C-alpha cells in the first residue's frame, strides 16, 4: 500500500455551506456527517470567488481571485499548458490523477467539446484519465458534444431534454428522465469505474465534479418525493424574491435538498468502493464546493454575491492523521485545498496564495488563518469568522439572476465601484442575515479587515 494517502475529492457545483446535515437545515447528509464526526467541518469556509470558472481556476492555480487566470465566467479560459495542482500531483508526486464531471477549466474554448469520451484537455489539465461533461444542459442540443449527451442519444432520451429545457429558475417540477439517466447519477457511475480501475501500487487522486445542486432544480420523480412525503419545511428565505410566493420557495428548496442528498448517497457508494479496495485507512476524503447558491435569499438567485449564501461553502476533511474536531468556526478558504493536496502528496506547496491546512487538520495548531478573502467582478471581501468587510458592493443590486453591469470583469469598473460605493461591514454573530451595515460603529474591525484586504490585493 502506498505510504502517501489517496485523496478522494467530492466537489459539487453550487452547494451552499448551510445546506448540510451537520448544520441546522433539515437536509439529510448522513455520509458527509460521518466524515465530519471523524474529521473537521469548517462552517466559516468561503470560496475565493463565487463563480464556477474563477473558483475552479483559483483552486487549480493556488491564488486569490485577483491573481487567477480566469476573472469571469464568460471571458477567459484557464490557459492550456498552465500548471495546475493536478499536474503537480501527477508529475511531481507520481499520483494517478483522475476526474469525472464538470471540471470547468477550459469551459468556453472553441475546441472544448471535441472528445465524446470526455478526455478533452485531460493531459494538459493534469489528469491521467478524465470523463468530463459540458455545461448544465439547461437547453436542448442538436448534436452530442460530450459523453453524457452521447449517452442520452444512445438511450433515445435526447428528445426528453429537448422537450423539458430550458427551465425557469422558478420551475420545481421533476424531470421525466429515469433515475439512471439523471446527469449526477451518470457522473457517479463514471466515478465508480475510475475508482475501481485505479492502480493499487501507487497513490491516486480522484476529483468528483457533480453538476448539482446547481440549477435547474430538475430532480427525478423519486428524488422529488424525498422531502414531500411528508413535506419538509425549510427556513424561509431572508428578504425573499417577491416574484414567487413562499410555497414556491419551499418547493424549490425541497428540490435543492434532494439534489444534495443524492450527492451524499454517492459519497457513501464511493466510500464503500474505497473500503472494498482495502484503502479506507489510507484515504483522505474532502467534501467542498466551488461556491454557494442564493436560493431566493435577499431576493436573489445563483451566486456572484458577497452574501453568505453565495460565498460560504461546505469544507469537510477526514482521513488518516486528521484530528476529530467536528464542526469548527475558524475562518477557512477552499483555496487552501491547493497547498493541502500538495502537502499530503509530499511535494512543495509552491509560491502562491494557498496555505496548507495540515498542521490544523492534524491537531498541531488551534488556528489556521486570521482572515480569508473572496471576490467577483467589482467587489472584494475580507472575513475573520465574525466580521465581514465588503468593498465595491451595492446592496440594492441583484447579483445573480439579473446581473446588470456586474456580469463582466472590468478593471475600470472595479476601480470605480471600490471608490464610489460605501464599504459595508456585517457582524455575522449578531446579524447572521447580513441586514445591517455596522461599519460606522466598529472602527477597529473595519480598519483591521480593510488593511488585510488591501494587503491581499497588493501581496
């Protein structure tokens, strides 16, 4: 058995940090909860950027948002041939690196959809094997451009997609696709195969990129019943979107919970395979997400916002030599998985913004970072676990569904927003819903976080 640990990284898309079984939200995640009981869950973890492409670029490169290759979801691709953490694990540490699902590094390249076996850019991104899928398919398609679409064509189900999509963000009706053809279930099966075929004479790294709980909220018929027999009531949105009533908000939230539970079921199946391989004691398991989902809170949907629902993500680590700390409230960032993975693999963590979490995970220290950062387009934030300072933010704007001018990153617009918009300071302990700007009343917290934020940009 290899002395360095295997790494199983489950990385769904758009899973907000409070929608877990170990939080107060009534969603069922028993397998992730078991990881928490045997490891660490960071309830104050943030993404470096609450947008798919930039967040995944930050992780791959190991840098904060202002230094990543991808500043906006629709403007840049991760450069082919640029170093990634996956490449370092493969080439410097000798790991068998594999991935399935929405890797999302060369998402918008003209040639990104060329290989129906899903291996497009696998080698350049740092993977030995890869089964990638394209975007969420919230539309029909005329010709298959990835292996999942090809699967639908072969199963005679491509017309189902054409009939059902696109979907409104308010649509909570189940898909008519059978359970086996649901995209996340297809990704789960590809991952099972990658795990079973992993060599037993070298360490492996497996990244599972589920496309859910990203919208559309198209659960299967079976999943649709999970939180409706009987109905499970979720917390009502904070300042809810007034376009729909609270009953429809509940319907959408039940579907979102079912998506999360479905992913958790796959986590259990993956752990069973690792156990069957006799490698559970030598496998680090990480569960995280690229960003959250507003889910109607503050009248908003999707991400891009500095509110907690958008920037807070689950971050759970369990495995060998990891202390059983349970749920902790220290500030943390998904960005630090870059250095942590490299550290577990026994290679230099590199000159970047990412910091290894291993001393904290091992129980050797009681703190990790004092302040963590996030940003997107024209706002930046610093967070110390209690106070959150946001610059360039306009609370009157809707940053998700109707993005207005915030859609594209622009340095001139960024400078103008930072200069013209008043800074906002939230106290998440006294005001978890982030309704009150306490900047005028907390000069010490404001100055400390403002200095940290400026150092983050200039560092």
